[in-house]
């Protein structure tokens, strides 16, 4: 599997509770925080759900 760097670009304030939970499950806490994850089908689904809040870069 390839690795991706996920960065939270927008605040979760005003987002739906399930989107907030998804961002937290990805390991993101504050705006502009970044994490590196393996690109599994589960992570792809999570990224699709919050694609308007995050920026994804492939490593």
C-alpha cells in the first residue's frame, strides 16, 4: 500500500457530527495538522467523506 499525508485545511466547526468523528478517527486535531496513513480502502472512504475539509498528498 502507498502512504499519503493528510492535512486538515478547514475547521470542523459547523460540520456534521459524523464528519467531526471521521476527522478525529483519521488522527487530525487542529487546523493545519498533518498525519501520514497507509492508503487502505477504509482510509479512502474516510477521505471521501471529508474531502472538502482535508488535503491529501501521495508520498
